[in-house]
């Protein structure tokens, strides 16, 4: 998978076909796989689970919901302080989720989008070796103290949510041939959590807390399925939601995650800020990702991109490029410029 570009996942267009034609077609020669843009309700990434899954669950109680605006309910928070909050009802020891394989929506959407992908590939829109990419948030990015602040609650929810995610994965694997599929694990909360934060349970800062579900869920993937990782600092409230003091702890998490996968990892996406000083990139010398293709999330602040590529290459001689995250919350009118930036990035990568 030595391609030069990666699309992380979300693109704010209306349909999977529009995403694939608008971004997948022009960037296809440079991509290892193409996502469907996480269109519709998936554009909100994990926030959608609050109103689609948690708010109606019989074992959960809603503590706080986004306030009404002009008398109209708000399902998605406008700012961080407006995020949904829940607690497990008294007496419930484990929260489990019904309709296995359907409850979370990943299998349903992947099935529909794969048909679009396959049709376009048959028409020659994509290269014959292109895969269909399904980006899925890892368990702890969905079930976290941000939504479940009561002590001990996340331990009651995480096993059941992982079970639900495994059921979705089983349906996806049954419906999409392994040789056509790429699964990407999205690890945003995991990346922030391992740095620790005030008021965060100590267990959340432990790397093994986050690699354990990676190990179990990756074990379900057949060898023929491509595997990628997207590590992130978050974009809710602006980029970045979290700024690490250095990349050392993130590199430890990346290495441990790849090791936990216990199989071939095809790519690892790492976000990068606007920094161009060698010390910022120095921890990357300790990366242990096997033969995985590294994609640096550098496609932003285009005026400094060439310099940042030069500095990063002093530590990682060969890598591809991507945006720092998906662009699902980006105004759609900015998409033409984002596409142009990706094509420019390929050009610069070849020159530097």
C-alpha cells in the first residue's frame, strides 16, 4: 500500500456517490482505499450515538441534553458544554445493546456504500486495485467519561458496546469480500486520554486500557482485509481539540496499538500541527509500525507544508500525506480548495 495520499473518512457531501466521484475519482491513483465520506448522521462522528442509541436505551438515564434553540430540540451539541450526558440506572450491572449487527448502523451504511463503490470501480472510475474503506471509531472513543461522567459507568457500558461493534463487523465481513475491504480504526479519545487529564480516572491514561479492545476486535478480521489506524487530537470546537506537549506518549500508543493488532497493519495516520522544528518530530524515530505506510496529517497551512515535509523526512524518510482529520464539519464550500490542496500535496511530496 505505497500510495501517497489517504482520506481519513468524513467529507461533507450529500451522498456516497458524490463523495466518491468528487474526491475518490481525482485522488484515486494516489489512494490505497476510498471511504464513503461518512455521509448523513455519521457526519457527527460519535455524537450521533447520543440521540440514536443512548437516549432511548432502557438501562440509561439522560442527565443532560443540548438545550433547545428557538423552541426546537437540538440533537447535536453546538459547543462542548452542550454535550449529552448519561448515567447507568441504579441496579444495572451491564449495559448491552439489542439488534446485533444493526444497532450502530455501520454494517447498514457499509453495505449500501460498497454497492456504489463496486459499481463505480466496474465503470473504471477507480483503479482495479482500489479498496473500499470503512472507518470505525474504536470503543473508547465512543464510550468515554465525556458522555458518562458517573464513576464506574463506562466499565458497565464498554463490554456491551464492544459486543455490538463486533456484531456490526461480522455483518460487514459477510457482505464485503476481504480483498475489497479496508478497516480503519479511529482512535481520537484514546490519543488524548493516554496523556492524562485533570479529573480523568487513572485507568484511562494506561495504554493497555485502549489497546485491549483493539486486540480483540482486530482478531476478528480475516488476513485478506487491509487494516489502518487513524490517530487524532480531535476537531470538535476547532482544530486541535487537544494539543499534546510532545509526541512521545502518542508514539507509545501507536506502537502498542500496532503490536496489539498482531497482524499486518497497512497504514498508520498521524496528525501533525503547524510546527516545523526538528524537536517536534524527533519522537517519530521510535515508531515501530512494521511495514505500515505512515501518513502524516500535514495537508493544512499550505504555505509551510514543504518545510514541514522536509523536517519530517529527517526522521521518517518515506511517508504519504493526509489532512489532520476528516473534514465532515468543514463548510462544504471549502471542499474545492481542500481537493486542490491534496493534489498540490502530492506534487510537493514528489519534489521535496
